């Protein structure tokens, strides 16, 4: 029986196959002021969408609690590189509801956890000012018949009405649908069937609305 020869793959080939959540859009450098600031901003935006567009906490540098998930570890930044990049895009505040003009707000609590919040209004306004007239800057290529999750579900009136009836409080169902659609497109998982997106949107409402409590502590979500 002939002997099987095992060939070790080239390291450059393995490296080329690596896919991570770290992204870089050079066009944003004029807004952020540096390459590292752009990379940090896009990574924080990724984490923001991963957390259903709510404030999230992350440790800056490795420690006993970070479990390998600190921002410096994830990005390969030194402490100095991180601090410099953060100063270009974020404002440190005592409370996250403070009104600032920066793209990001961050605040450190008494446990030394730093919480990050994307200032969507300021970020979106700057994007519109800088790139609103240049439609080719951020182009998402789609197949001819592809529809976004929002386009697929917005005409499903009975489904949306059913969702709305199961939520206490005055919520904009189409607004939440747009957030859900943006979220799945950002993650690159929009190629699903109508029923899969219906299930995904229900889960989005369950997870997203569960954090919205009334003054008495009653949960507004009853699905």
C-alpha cells in the first residue's frame, strides 16, 4: 500500500483564510483622524450591533476578569495606541445619557468596567455630511432579486400587527424592524427565508424589549 504523504499547509495560505470581526474602512480616516481610530470605531460599532444597539462594557487591557476578551487583545493594540485612538472618537462622561458631539461615549463604573455607547445621531450626521452625496463610497452589492429583511417583512401586515399586540407600551414596530434589518445585514446573515426572518425578528423583540421596564418594574414585553 502506497504511503500517504502529508503536506503541511503554507502559513501564508492559512493566514489568508482567517476571517475576523475586525474591519477597516479607509474612507473614515478623515472623520477619525487616524487608522487606529477608524479600526477602533468600527470594532466598537460591531460590538454595539452585537449587543442589540445598547451600551456594553469591555475591559481595555488584559486582567483576571477579561478572559482574553479585552479590547487591546482583540485589536492587537498597545495601551498607548488604544488610549490615543479612543481620544479621537470618544468622550469620557460620568453618565452615558450626557449630550456630547463625539461618535462614542464611554464611562467607567465603580467596578472599573468601562461602558461604551455609540452616539448614533452624531455619527450618522457626520456620515451624511461627508458621504451623503457620494453614493459610491459605501456600496453594498446585492443579487438582483435580493431584499433586505426590512423589505421582506414590512408588507407582512398581519405578522407585524401580531407582534405589536404582544408588546406593552408605545413602540414603533417598523423602527425596530429597521434596526433588526440593519443588524443582520451588518453580521452578513441576511440570506434567509421569510419565515426565518419572522422568527429572527420575534427573537429580536424578545431580547431587545425585555430590557425596557416600566417605573413599577413590570416587563413591557409579554411575548
